[in-house]
């Protein structure tokens, strides 16, 4: 059966000392809480190796927030998937709406990143989601299905089953406006149906689909109670150990 997962996305927050302190706190809290879900933190590249050295990855997974769309070479400032893997990290967020919006990442680029992440043994947390206009004009189901089809649905099944999906409605990210549990569940069921149509019911049943967008301790339990919501991808609330653990413990 699919896993329940709560993953933090720290985005561009924390200096290295601040990040080490937060990771240490979360590591200790997870060890004590023995959560009913997998817990992961995705952190800035600069922090990966140092955090890998101080956490117990049997309890707390570690990931990057991005990786390059090339394997190596003259791409100043980029970080390759094998570099991420060599730090000890095992997850990578790909296709986050902030990467799509601010860095013009399209499905073609994301296919390259996915292939490199998978080739280097990283578990992609692949984000999809509509913008406010698409929510309001009613095209959101088609938009998200197209994001899945363009980036993921050419993968062989053995690769697809390694991927975690995160539904993050862009209008809910960092805005305090959470999708209602019903809106989120409808989209998660729609995503799972699209996976079933492509790869079959068993694969769809085994795919973890996380919700992201203003998820916090006060709304996590009702989101996670929905049958197709298998956890969360957490931004702001992942930056405080108590808030993050409040979400983890919602399972
Ligand atoms: P917030 O939880 O801050 O809304 O961010 C969600 C997100 O983008 C996680 O990737």
C-alpha cells in the first residue's frame, strides 16, 4: 500500500547554522514521536551534506529542492543530480510552481531532470497545480492532467512507481488560503484516476499523492483524513519544528 508522507520544503530560508539547528530539532522530535508517516526535509543545496551528517535517515529523509537538467559540465551555478545524491540525500523536489513560474521550467526541462534524478537513485517529489485563473475559469483538472501527461506519462512503469506526486494549487501556496479538504480530495482523486487510466489501478493505488499549500497543524488532520490525500508538502510551517511536528502528528 502507498505510504503516508509529510515532507518539508524549506525553500530559500535558513543560513547553514540555522538550518543545522532546525534539522537537529526535527531529527530529535521525529525520533521521539515515532510518527505514523514517513517524514522528509528538503533543504537548500548548501545544507545537504552537513545535515546528512547529523540526522538519522532511517527516521528522517533528506532531499534537495531542485536539480539540474544536465548531468555535468559547463552550467555555472547548477547542481547535478549525482552531486545531490553524493551528499547522502535521497529525495528531490521537481516541478515546484516557483521553479515553473520564476525560472521558466517547462515539461521538457522537467523530463530531463526526472530522468537524471531517477538515474541517480533519487526519489522525485513531483509537483503539479493550477494557478488562480485556472481554478476560477474551471480548467484546473485539465491543466493538472496535462502537467502529469507531459512530464511523467512517458516513463516506464518501473520508473513511474518511484515518484511521489504533490498537488499544490498555486493560489494556496504561502497565501494562507488552503484548498478545502473537498477541493483537495477532488483533485487527488482526479490525479489518481489519470494514473489508473495510464498505468492501471494497482499502480495508482500505490502512488503517494501529497497536498501542499498553506498546510498547517490546524488543518492537516482534516486534509489527511481524505482517502486520496497521503500527506503534505509543507512550506512555511516546516520552518518551525513545533509546527512541522504538529502536521506530522496529524496522522
Ligand atoms: P506553504 O506551506 O508555505 O504554503 O508552501 C507550500 C509549498 O510550496 C511547499 O512546496
